[in-house]
C-alpha cells in the first residue's frame, strides 16, 4: 500500500494537529470498568504528518513540537477518536432505505432489484457515490466495506470517489447469475473476468481494496461460487463478502437449491469462501456446526442490528457466537439500505437492544471499541486504522456528547463519568453528535459547514 493518497487534500483543509479529549483502544475491554486497554487523555493532541498519525499525547507535550504556523483544530469539550468503520453496507441502496412492509426475499424483489438496475448508468453511479461518501463522513465513518451493484462501473464509481477524498474503502461488484431480473444477472465467466479486472485496477491502489462479492447463495450458481473461490485463491490479499443465514425463507431456499450440503455455511465452505478475510453479514440462525466452521476458518460474522430489526430477520446471538469453546470473530455494520441508519452510533444503540433481547448487555466501552479497533481487527487492518497510534492513518472523528438538547440535559447528571458519557453518546447519538471527521488529517466534514 502507498504511504499517502496524494489526493487526500481535495476539498478539505489539512491540519497539523487535532486537540481535544483523546480516546483510543489498544485492546478489547472485557467489561465495564476495564480501562487497561484504553488511552484517555483529558487535554490531548494528535500530531499529523503526511496524512498519518505521528504522535499522540498530552497537548502540553505535542503542541510545542509543531512547526511555526501549524494548523491546529481545537475541540475543547469533545472526544477525539479513530474514525468509525462500517463492515457491511450497500452503496446502490441509498434510495432503497426506508422501504415499507416486506421481509428479505420480497424486499429484494420489490425494491432492491428495481433500484439496483439504475446503476447501469455511470452518471447515476457517480452521483450516488458522491452522496454516499458525504453521508458516511457526516456520520463519522471513514472506512466501509461496500457492496456495489452487479455493474462493474458501480465499483469504479465508488473507488474513484473514495480515492478523490483520501478514504480507504473495501468494495466489490456483486456477482449474481440467477434468481434476479435479466438486467441484473451476470454469468460465472463474466463475473470472474469483471471482478478480476476490478482487482487489477483497484486492489492496493492507494488505500483501496477489493472484496470478491457473491451476493448470496441464492443468486449464484455453483459455477459462479466456484469462480468466486478461484478469485480468492488467485488473489490472496483480497477480502470476500456475502450474506449468510439472515431470514428463515432465505435459509429454506438455500436448502432447496443445495440439497446435498449440510448447511448454508457448508455451501460457502465447499467453494473455498471461508477464511480470515471473509465477512458474512447477519449470521442470525446458525447451528452449532456452522458456528464451528466459521470459528475454525477465522471468518467474521457481522451484526447488522438496524437491518435485522427493520426486516424482522431475527436476533444475532453474540454470546453464543463468541462461545470461548469455538469463538467466531464478530463485527458491527449498518447494512444500509436494509439497515435504517448510516450512523454507527445509532447502529451501536440498536446492537445494545438486540443483545438485551438475548438477555445480555453491551458495555459502552465494548461498543466504542467495536466501532473502531474491533472492526479494524475484523478486517485485518488494525495496523492502519481503528486507533490513535503513530503510523496509523489520521482518520479521526470528533464526538460531542451534548449535541442535542436531550443529550445535554442528560449529561447534566453525568459529570466526568466517562463510561456513562459514552453510553449517552452511543444511545442518543447520531450524525448530530459528529462535530468533525478527518481523512488522512484533512477535514472532510465539519458540523454546521
Ligand atoms: N441478502 C442478499 N442480498 C441482500 C441485500 O441486499 N441486503 C440484505 N440485508 N440481505 C441480502
Ligand atoms: Zn447486506
């Protein structure tokens, strides 16, 4: 990977340091009160050189090291942390979000497969890519793992816009060669060739990375799943993303289409699609053997709570997935447009409720870790993003726990209790709580303009 994407400064203004309350993780908190893996500096600063974090520490130590005329953004009452990471989102569904009245298979047919056809038009894809990146940045998300439409041009549009802004995206064109409208079907051979060309064009160019993207087992023939496996074998650094075990009708359909496989997960396993760079959205209704397959292969299960509640899909079982006897790696994601918010804060709030309905809690520290370092680890990118440490990209988000009257009112009772403040942010926060977002040390969003 290149050190810095030279286009990072386009549009924004570059800063030499960001000052505020520094918050970052070095490891996952085991529960409430576990601060051993937490860096928290009340008046701290992040020094930025060439788009990367050069130093993090007390403002009184960092600021004197800056050159004369250095640009410092000071956010006195706000938390400065690593930019959020969304591990599963659909860029062609920005105008599918909030579609009424259906569950997964009907929703795909009635809304999603109609909308995704518009991405044959390069102009529509480019316009949507601009909106999509604006919206991610307004919500403090600096890296996302993104599904395109079946059209290779959709992935080109997204990568080009991300590159222009200096953001690092992991994305791929959807592969789907059956059970979809004619206009949205590729073939095993064209999906292979188009994906390969996109990998050659984009994977490792600046910050961009490719994800081989078979939509799910229902919309790919065996030949196409085989082609997806071949792409992964031939390009070892790329990711893989797909959907798994989201909805009972979906699971029954997979059983019918693949009667000789032991399970939905076993289908993907047969084609070599499991592994440490493989991301499976939803993973709600898995049996024990499927969880073992995911665990042994190092695959990642992404919880998409706003989507799972909105579509009535079911409740992710975090405790069971993380059973120490065969732990499955987990991540958190919006799944827009099945999901109902671009905000990872809102997503964490809904994750808390899903986990409550399973009889457990999601501590605030664990949730904030998940949005940052936890998701970076799930992507194998913790040495680049997800924390405030020297050498990482200076992708930052600035959070304001008093962003709305209701938040400010609640905060009156909290004083300096950090975990309670974070819980307010995570439960009541959304784009209004994002005071600023930086990509490679360039201001990419600033609340109020
Ligand atoms: N399964 C297959 N395609 C999709 C999709 O676009 N969204 C969701 N939530 N599930 C899917
Ligand atoms: Zn999805």
